């Protein structure tokens, strides 16, 4: 058997693993020996990171690990029962506290048992405390030995399933990993192994793969562990970047359309715009036009904060394409947005002789049939639409440019589907959710990126404030005074439930209450996702025209809607929204020379330390952080960075649909430098050897297919 395929055997080749354990391992994604070797510890315990209990008062609010013997246990509290377990080491003592699962925890410890606890140190009375810490039992001899000899103990991620079959975080897992290493470590081949002294490994000071895998599980020292981790992180980024480089190369070598860069219609539009383009808009337009002029298909991401003026840039590109005798399609996530773009584009292109069509889910069949006919006939035009554009019945005779607006709201497949409506159209994806640079490289590593990093000069700042229920009368008065000055307001309600019906009810109730009560002398409107699109459209139109003063809405208004006279946005239960969403929502106001206001209504309890459960406390802290971030900064990129540090990449907007790679070892928040290093290397190699045919690159080909599973195949296809 060749060495690498030995690693692809199922874990059951290990004596310690039978059918049941194999099943349990599968639940955490371990199907092969290789998966097992790459199942890296979540953290490590060792003497040097353990804090003696006498020092705990210096570690308040820090995350630490302590080791002690269980010396007491007490149920306390009248209204809210909690279990307090006292631990002792040679020097002092501390308490660990449980609020949930008391029946379990009451029985979980025996007197004098030695445990390691990891968590945040808080203070209760004068005693150091840890609430619901992570617990590792150190009863087995080996753990003692490890700790006492200064060794480092790996702790593995665990799950109920694994525990059930005796594969607990530490001892159980350590045993099977040891077995796997003993029998299979020598079968690990290094794809970066090279016989030349200036090979990749040498260039980046990487340890051999076999060493890295062995040391990540059994680190002989901290330095060895750092080296091992660095190597595995590099590999993950490198494999991803190689795939992106290859894909980019592939796109670029497909013959596409080389458009004539001069466009009388686009020029005419620039001349009649009521504003001059910003420097940043001109810069990205230039980048886009030079892409369009090349015969290789464009594959570009246009990033720009809300209100930075992406639409007009896209429109100019579309006009250029139409002037060349091709069709340009723009896909947006909602009908409201499609209709708004339609209005904008129709108004701006009036008299220029460019046909503009709308294609959405709900429209008269005869209109729809006419649009589809024109598209199939290949008549040069602009078409704006929703997912309706990618339905199988929609055929483009001459698609030259596909624009995807607010791309994070689309799945990977939907974006790919629009691209496939033509043989090799140019593709421009636009996003108003700025994301950190490292994330851009990971998610869109095979795209070229343009950034509009400047807002039009006439934008005033938006004032953002956090307000509580007791401020309600002032908030309502403020809305009233703005309306008196001819401005308009949004009142945004969060989605309150999984059920659309209930949300609808909540929004309707709020609307009725305000329309018949507080604001009965003003014109109040209601907008929500479940309204028929004609009605939505009508309401929106009336709001734009100023026939509605206050629009009560669910978050359907979030994406891209543009009403210059809307100056106030009140967001109810702002704590329930994510940062990106809050930023997007706020972008709806302050879109003209008028000063905008965003008022975040929330529960005062979020800002006070009431008696609440630890889970609630954690949630409150996160909510507070989100609201403060939004209040204190307008810069979308900084907000994105904050969101990234609060939640990590896994939870970021849209990363799920985008097929965000699940790294095993790498953490984008920590390893940005390694990412850049690996990426530069990968692109350099592919530039020199586009098909990885050189003998010294044989291992790399394998790396690109092995490290990620099939679902990665499409992940960066915009
Ligand atoms: P977004 O980038 O969020 O999609 P839009 O394209 O909707 O932003 O532009 C927001 C508003 O700014 C629109 O009303 C648009 O007409 C206007 N706008 C675009 N470019 C400029 C500019 N250079 N100067 C002034 N206003 C502009
Ligand atoms: Mg937009």
C-alpha cells in the first residue's frame, strides 16, 4: 500500500477503535487515520500556564487555568440556586460556581479529587471565582506525571457522543492518538519536502510535516509546539491559496469578450450626473474598464461602504457593455431593491436610448414574457432583477456583464448560476459589507478586489445614540421635529421569531399602535417582507415621494434602499441585531447633505449589572460591545474588524453560504501574517508553473485536493 493511502484507512484499523467508537468519531468529522492525526488539541495544560491560587486576585477578568483538590461543596442561594465547589492548592483556595445542571454537577466530584479548571476569574465577595469553568480531571497517573515533570498535556475538543464511548477530552483521546502516531506517523509524507536547499520549507522556516503532526499532539516544549502549529497553519492557508491561484489562472486563460473601452452612452451619463464622481469612484471605474477591455473575463469584487456610490459605477460599466452590443444583468437580493435600482437607472438613462428591463418574481406574465423574449433574442439591454434572473427559463442571447449587488446575500451557487447565463461574461460582484483584509483574501482570494474607500463629499456625519425606554418621549418628539422640517423617519423592528406570521403580527401591531396613537396626526406607513410586492413598491414609492412621514418596517429595508430625505432611523431592540446589520441599517439615513440620526433603542438592563445568569451576562456583554461599537464608529471597515474580533470569522455575515473554509488549526484573527506569506508563495509558484507540472511541485498538486473537501470546490466561485 502506498504510504499516503495508508492514511486514508478508517480509524477501525486501530485496535482501540471498534464500530461504536468509529461512529462517534464520524460525528466530529473523523473518517480516516489522516483525519485523526489532524484532530488537533483545543488547548494544552502545563505547569508554566497554571496560576497558583494565591495569585488569583491579580488575574481578575483574565482567562486562567488552576489545579486544585476538591475540598468542599455547598448549595447556596434562595431564589436562584447555585453550587459552589471549593478547590485548594498548596497556597490558597478558590470557588468554582455552577448555575445550570446542578443535579449533574452535585455528583460530579469526589472529595480530594484533583481537577484542572480553566475560565475567567471573577470576584464574589472577596473570593476568587470561576463560573462554569472548563474542567479536566487529572486523576489518571499519566496526567500527574505530565504536570509534575513539566510536560504539556493536550486537551481535545470533545462532544457528548465521544464521551459516551470513552473518548473524553484528555485521557481517552490521548490514547488513541498515541496509537495512531506510533503506527502511522511514518506514513505522513511532506508535500513541501524538496531536495533543493532553497525549497518552500526552507524559505519559510517550516518544520517537516511529520514533526509538526507529532509535536502538535505531544509537544516536547513550547517552542516545538509553536513551530508545529506554524507549519500546520501555513499548510492550510497555502493549500487554499494554491487552489485560488489555480482557479484565477484558469479564469484568466478562458477567452472572454474584449470590450471597446470607449462608450458614448457612459460618457453622456457622466456629463449629466447631478454630481461629480469621487476620486475613488473614478479609480475603481478605471480598474473595471481595463478589465472589460481585456479578453480574459473580469472577475472582480467591488467593496465600498454603504453610500459610497457603487451603483453608478456599475451602471457606467453596464452602459459600456450595451454600447458594445451586449447585454448587462444586475442581480440584487430583494424586490424592493430591484425596483429602486430600476427607478434610478431609468431616470439616469432617460433619452440615452438604452432599453432597461426589470425581472422579478411577481410581475404581470405578459410583461415578463416580453422581457424574456428580448433577453433570449440577444437584444442589447440592461436588465435588473432578483433571483428571477437565474431561473432556468431565463435565457440570455448575449450576456456580456453580470453584476451581483450585495453579493453576501446570495449563495455561492446563485452567483455561479448568473455567470453561467453567458458563455464567458465579465463578472462584477459588489458588497457593502466591508470585511477585514484577511477575510477578503480567504473568501475571495481568486477575485481581483477594488475598494471605494471614500464617501461623496456632501455626506455629513450620522449621529448615533443609545436610548432606553425611559427616553421614549424624547425620541418621539425628536421624530416629530424632524418631520416638521420636511424629513422622514424609519422605525425598524427586529425579527422576533422564527415564524414569519408572528413577525408580521408584531410589526402590524406596532404600526397600528403608532398610527392610531402617538403619531395619529402624521402619516405612518408599514413595510414588511410578507407584503405583496406591488404593495411594498407602492409604500416605498409613497415614502420616497414624501407621502409617508414615518415608515414602520422590519429589516427588509436593510439592503441598499435610498431615500435622501429620510434623516432619522430608530432601531427597536437594537441589541438583537448583529453589527453588520446595524451598520447596513444605519446606512439608510444621512445619504444626502442632511444630517442623519440613528437611535438605538435597547433595554437598560444590558447596560447595568443586574442579577442574571452567566449566560445572560455573556450575551449582555456582547450586545453592549456591539451597540458601543456602532455608536462610536461610522467606518464600516473598523466595524467589520470589531465584529471579527467579537465573533470570529465563522459567524460573520454570509460566511456560511460563502462556503467559508473551516480551518482546523488556523485562526484568521491570529495568523494574518502566515496567511499573507502562504498566499504570496502560492501565487508565485502558480505564476511560474500554472499547472504544477514541475516535478518538485508534485506534492503540491496533492495538497490542493487533499486538504479541503469537495464543498470547497465551489467556495470562491463568485
Ligand atoms: P451604495 O454604494 O451603498 O450602493 P449608492 O450607489 O446607492 O450607494 O449611492 C448612494 C447615493 O449617493 C445615491 O443617491 C447616489 O446617487 C449618490 N452618489 C453616488 N455617487 C455620488 C457622488 N460622487 N457624489 C454625490 N452623490 C453620489
Ligand atoms: Mg447599493
